[in-house]
C-alpha cells in the first residue's frame, strides 16, 4: 500500500521517476483532510508551527529519512528559496509563512 508523507524538502531518496507539482494552501489543507494516515518527516520546529498556522494541523517532529516506494506521495512544505545553512531552524514562523511553498511529490516508478 502506498504511503503518504509530509516533508520539508522535495527530496528524491530512491532511484526512479518522480512528479512534483506546486499547490496552493487550500489544496494542502484538502490533502491533509483526505489523507489522515500520513507520516511526518518534518525536522524543524519552525516548520511544524508554520504548518499549524497555515493548515490547522499538528505535525510531529520527526527528523528521519524516507525511502520512497512505487506509488508513495508526499506533501512538501518548504521555503520558496534557499537560505544560508546557518539560518536554518532560526528563521522564525512569520518568515516561513511568508516565504513558503507547498507541493506534491509523487514517486511513480523505480
């Protein structure tokens, strides 16, 4: 059975074919409502707080890696641009909310 994840980066952890599409905040909220059994891979407390503000959802902190399998899908919450590595985890919730992007990452085939 395909798994659903929540990530803070659009990472391709397994060799294969992926599809990534940008979605808006309302579509992200609908994704959470339609997929109650998702697994958090969010590793930053600020991202968790921003997701709570944007989507009204509590996301557990879970700084681990994922290995995608055929059919797996992830809701990606990430910054819309790169930041200096020293600023990661120190940007503030408002900064995350004002500079975020949602996307859906699908692993199509190995």
